[in-house]
């Protein structure tokens, strides 16, 4: 098991001492370098990092703490323990599979009072939102009882995080969005978005786009009625048509129309616009009495009307 500091921001200071102990004990572990040569402890950070191989031994790592000059500069002379098996003070960081890193059945995620990785043996532990998946695993960050944060992902679900307020009370879990879950089924609970950011769909009545903020846009087309237009006062298509929205709104939407394709059966007769007649209805699911208007009476064929409705789905 090769362990190394990697790239630290800021880098570890050269000369900082490193000691490796058998996990949970004060016994120094036998460690080697990457060539297999034994390393004499304590050893020092070089080039801003350290590395060693502890084999199959679970170990605890101690950085500094001897109150020599490099340690004073880096962490005030106090040692920093990096635990591989859990336990220690609230500022220690627990890794691995010790009891401190496992959330058992009925245990609350709020009970994690030190920095640690964690994994849940319970499909839905207390204080976890199962809409983000089951058996959460993640990281608990602990500065104090008032300053905490958790980042976790659920099996078959999503990555989410939560943070505490100044009073130490956790917020609700917040989903982390990426290219895999931006598009999907939008949803909400008590006015708070809980699904994807954008949802797109279509059916025989047209297409729709739903947004997480509640905005709903429907588009579609209908064909006007053909026949003789003999109404000299209005010069409109023989009768109106109805557009059923591809998905219903929560309240009345705003409508717009335009002629998408034009065709006439009589020379000099052409459509000039489209509108609804007074007395028709607009509901959350449809709009009626949509007419095409012509420059003068005459024999007209079908014209395609493009329509847009904008409103809200919650």
C-alpha cells in the first residue's frame, strides 16, 4: 500500500518530520521506500511531500510535533495526526473501515463529530435524503460543533452536500449537478426544486420544456380550416381550430401565433395573420377559436399555424 502526500496546497515544508505507527498504537511500523529499502524513522518531508510503503499494515501517520523550527512554521509545533483507521481528536482525519467511519443501522449522520470518511450500513440512515440514493458514503468535515459540512453520494443516486449554519444546524441535502443529471425529470417539493434542471418532451400535440424554476414552454402547430371565405367584414378562415397543449399548465399561459406555411386556392387571396376570436377559451390545457385572417374574402386552403404558450408548471 503506497502512501504519499501528493501535491499539498501549500506544499509541506521540507524538513517536516514524519512518523508512521501501527494503527491505534505507539509502536513504530516497519516501512520501506519504493525500492523496497527500509526507512529509518522519523524521516523528513522532501520536495514538499513524503512517501512510504507500509505493505498490508494499517497505520497512523504523524506529521511534526517535535517543536523544531520547520514544525513551528507549519503548524505551531503541534502534531497533525492522519489516521487510516479512525478515532482520535475532532481534528484528526479518519480513513478506512474502523467503527468511527461506519454509520450503523439507526445511527444519525449528525453524530459524526470528527473529520472522517464514512460509509453507511443502513440503506437510509437518519438525516440522509434517499432521493440521492441508498447506503450513502462520503466525507465528514468537522471544525467545531457549529462549523461542519458533509459531502456524500448514494448507491444508484447522486452526489450531494450539506453545511451547518452559525447555530450548528445542518441545511437540507443539496444535489451536485453535472452533465449526467442536468437533463431529466424536473420535480419540486413545497416549491423547492428537487429533480433535474431541464426536462424536455413531446407528443402528438407538440413539444414542451420544463425548467426547475417552474417555467413551462409549449410549442406546436395546427392546420387552419379550408373552404370558402365569404365573410366580407372579417375575411377569416371558415371556422376556428383548437390547440391542445402537449402538457398542462398550473395556471393560464400567455399565447403567441404566427403563420408558418401559406397557401391559397384563389389568386390574390393570402393570409395576413392569426388570432383568437373573442368568446373563445384559454384553459390550462388548451386554446380554442384560433382563426387565420386573410386580405380579402375568397376560397382558401389549409395554412399551418405555429403556436407557443408560456406559463408555469408549479
